[in-house]
C-alpha cells in the first residue's frame, strides 16, 4: 500500500478533521483514508463520458432506436 504525505495543512483543517474522525469513531488516518478512497471511487464527468462512449461504441443501438423505444413505452401507458 502506498503512503501519502500532505504538507502545509492549516491547524484549523487538521483540528476539524480530527473532530470529525473522533465523531465517526475513527483515527485521523482511517478517516482521511476513507475520504480519499470515497473520492477515488467516484467517476469524474470526463471519466463517465468516456465510459459511456466506450459502451456506445460496442452497441448496435442507435439514437433512433432509443427514441422509438421511449415513444412506444409512453404510448403504451395511455
């Protein structure tokens, strides 16, 4: 597992993080690790768009197919 060192963090920020960690019943290290892992797990808009393009490139479904399917579903509801 890698190690990250962060310098020049204000005392106010460290104090806030320590309080939040204590409220969560975690050490400061565990709390910050959880924050970093949660942040890394969320796709950026650019990453999400790239994944969508990759999936779309493997598909034979066209935009017209999607529109027609939506129209059919809407019409079946009336």
